[in-house]
C-alpha cells in the first residue's frame, strides 16, 4: 500500500474516473468505477517508483494532505 495522496475525480469528457498521485509527476490512472481507478493508481505508483529506482531518479517521500488553517 502506498502512502501518497491520491486525487480521484470523474471525467465527463472521458466518462471515466481518474486517479492522480500529484506528488509523483505524471502518475495517473483511470477506471470505469472508483474502485477500478484506485486499484489502477496503486499499480501505477508501484511502476512509477520501480522506474525511478531503475534510472536512479529521486523518489519523493509521501507528504500526504497539507492542513490549511484560516
């Protein structure tokens, strides 16, 4: 299980749920259901990290959601 923040939203244009891991540049996935999109983003995060390791690229530490106070 990854600990990166995941943003999940419905794309009217694509008629799919889109999941993004904003801390990992370009890491996103989609699915016909929320569950499918979340399953796919977990796989995409794993592949993103594996690829970064193969190329000795930096891997950001998960920060999670930043709390904003008014």
